[in-house]
């Protein structure tokens, strides 16, 4: 029970690693108002003794951030508000305004990217998610729910496989083509944007993968999983996959302004909400007369909100972003991590 997060601050005094048992679901609120507000929140959380070893691993980490003042870089992930691609893009676009002069990146490798951004070997946090590496035997039937989208171009046509959303077929490498799931479709109209995807062109020996949120080791290993192939990582750009399907797959249109409003409403609800008292009360109600021994980490969280002035600055930035959208001056931030490659459209 919890929403575990690691936060790291890096400045002239070095690296400081912190832990919150509940803040993974409030990462958006923690970071929205910029470096000063984020620093106050992070500094108030439980300080860990060994910043080279005391990290959560893939199995436990649900969010967090690295705020590096020496390079003016922010790396982060987490929060249910960013679970869907349009909302994540809206939030990243907002941070571009509230963190001026900073490089802001989404951690597609989750806690692995945070550790690496802090100068720590990813092996310290690595704990493979075996479910993510499964290959379902057949396609999903319910297309109104979020799916993992596998598309394969072979013999001049595209076949689409909507699969269980927790998997990522890029883990399979080229051997995937010899054990494709049953239920492939020549035409697929999805009810929602997928959670991630893989497009394979068998003749061209190219593969493109993307993630809406984060994986547990996939991105750093991607090229090695597909030896002899040209493999690309597209960040959250599901449009790259859809374009390569040439009409065989459709997804709903995104509404950037509605996504921005959803993110702002979620952050407004989170302001001033300390999850610890409510959770303690719930445990006591459930326990009744029984004595309950709580893990000390259960209360490892200190609620520190942005000031009213800082929150007003966030709303002002959102207003500028909304006006830009209304004027048709570009969409919302999205994309991949540093060093990504962009394959030709014909792949």
C-alpha cells in the first residue's frame, strides 16, 4: 500500500536522495510550480543515507524526479494524471513554461532513467517485470480499453494485433515474427490511444517501439534485442506507428485543451491534500480492535505545497498555453528521450 517515489536533488553540494511513500501519485503537483517549489518539497522528504545504493527498484518505484541544478535538467515520471498520452503532453508543455531555461525530460525507463541521471548505474535499480516480457497467445477482444498495439508489415500488407496493455512485444526481438499471436486483423479501429506499441516491417528489417508511460529496462536494451535490425524508439509518439499502418489502424483524435484542463483540475484537487492521515485512519478502521504494526515507511511523507503565488503563476502559464492552442500555434510537447532516431516514413 503506497505510491513510492525517489526524489534526488543535485547541486554544488552533491547528490541528496529522498524517499516518499505516497508522492508517486502527486509528482505533477510537486513539479508544476518550478525548481524552487519542487526543491522545498523534495528537501522535506525522508533523507536516505546512501544516495548510490538506497534507491527503490523497478518493482517498487512508481514515480519520482531528479532535479539537477548543476546542469539545469529535470528528469521525472509518475502520477496517474500522466497515464494518458494527451495529458502527459499537456503537462510537459506546462513545465516548459514553469521551468524556463531547464531541460525537462520524461523518464521512459522509469527509476532506471532517474538513477542514470543521478550518475548511478541502472543495475542498482533493475528488477525485470516478467509480465511486461510475456507474449500473449491471442489478440484482445475489447478495443474500448487501452491495449498494447503490435503491427506487422509483411508480404505487402499490415496486420494489427491489439494485446494486453501490460506487455511490450519489443522484448521478443526478431523471433516475434515466428510466433505471432492469433487474431491478427487487417483493419483495427481503436476506442482509445494504446499504452504502447511496436511496428515491425519484416522486409525492411526495421522496428519502431514507443511507450505512453515507462518500462522496466526496455529502452536501454532495445537495440540489443533486435540484432541486425534498424530499431527505433519513438518516445510517446504513437502517431509514428499509426502513420506506418497507412489507414489499417485508427485511434481517436486527441483534444489538447481538454487534456490540459484535466491535468490542472487534478493538480488543484491534490493541493493541500496530505495522504498520510487518511491512510492511517483507514488502517485503524480496518484493524478494529486488533493491534497493527505499521512499517515505519508508511508515514514517510511530508506535504509541502506550492505557495498561492506560485500556484497563480502555474495557472497563468496554463492560460498562455491554452491561448496558444486556441490560436493554432502548435500542439503539445511529446516525443522521446535524448539520442532517439527518427526513421523514414516508409519503414
